[in-house]
C-alpha cells in the first residue's frame, strides 16, 4: 500500500514536501536525513534516488500491481493471516492500512477489530472505489476509506492505535516526511509496523531494491523518533518490525 501509492500496491503513501524534485548530482538535507539522486532510473527496479544510503525502489504499473496483490499464491507465500494474529489488536482499535491498494490487508484487519475502525488510505479514487464496492457488497461497516494527497495521508491527529505498512515502505519517495505524518497521527504509545522482504536472505526471489534489512529499517524509523520494540521473523520471507511512538514525545531527529 507514496505516500500513498499511485497504483494498486498495498502500503504506499508518497509524501512530497520539498518544493522541487532532485536532479542528477543534487541533494536535499533535513537534519540527519539526506536525499540524493545519482541517476534518473535503474532498469533493475530502482529510482536512482537515495535516502540514508538506501536506494528508493520504483513502483509497478497499476496492472502489475493489482495482479501481484491478488495473486492466489500470496496466502501461502506470505502467510498474511499469521501477520494479522501477531499484531494482537484490541477489538476496538483504530488501524491505518497505509497504501491500502485493493483492500487485501484492509479486510483482514476489519475482521479482528469489529468494534474499531480500519482506515484504508490511498491517493487514487479508483482504488478506494474498489474497496467501497466490496464494503457495500459484504455490508462491512468498520472500514473507512480516506483519500490522501501527495503530502498528507489525512489521518486524524493522535487518533490511530496502529499504522501498518506492508511491503511498500521501501518505495516511499519521501520516507522521512511520511514517517513524520504518521507520527502525528499515532496516539501516544501507538505502534507502527513495517513489513518488508528480508534483504538478509538472498534466496528470496525479490529484487534487492525491493528488500530491506532490519538494520536499515531501524535506522530510518529511529531517526524519526520511533522506539523499536521487537522484530518478528516468523513469516516465510518478510520481517515484521514493530516500533512505538513514545508516551513523552518525539525522540531522535
């Protein structure tokens, strides 16, 4: 699910805050975070744009993204039901599915928070329309679709118990700004959970630029003030890295 991604990929929210785009050889600095562009594109799936020494991945087309999200093998390859159980959600929790795409994860979440809400955030009306059709067809009452913009996920301030980003944080164009917006949306003590294909495992059939190490995930989240709580490597191919918003305010950068 760019901040919110401009196609059907679960977890993408494309936050663009800088006034101008990077060009080859330029950099943008904001405290301890640094963006720089060393090339326009990469045929192996990268954008040529880097954040904290990590190349930001390109996004797939809408068609390819939809096929990838809804592929029949996803249930067995990724075990998303195990992920949902590990989140250990209160039935009354407010959960944000950042970059909800076609709603694959959204509707799993809706079943475990029957007295709460799932905020399905996207930037394309068409994707939200897809989710709304299923909501109407299945009479699902606890999902709320949110149309974000390129610089604002439009989440309620201090109103979210958990923000979930599945296999798409690595594609955020401006991850620092994205994390700042999510931080403001989380309640004190609220959690953000990053799920990414493990860069440490070379046997995973995913391009390198679409995988992240636990060390890199922690580096990027901690500089934005989040506190690491645990990493669960219980999925076949992905890290589950859990962070918390401190009760006493922002830490780090």
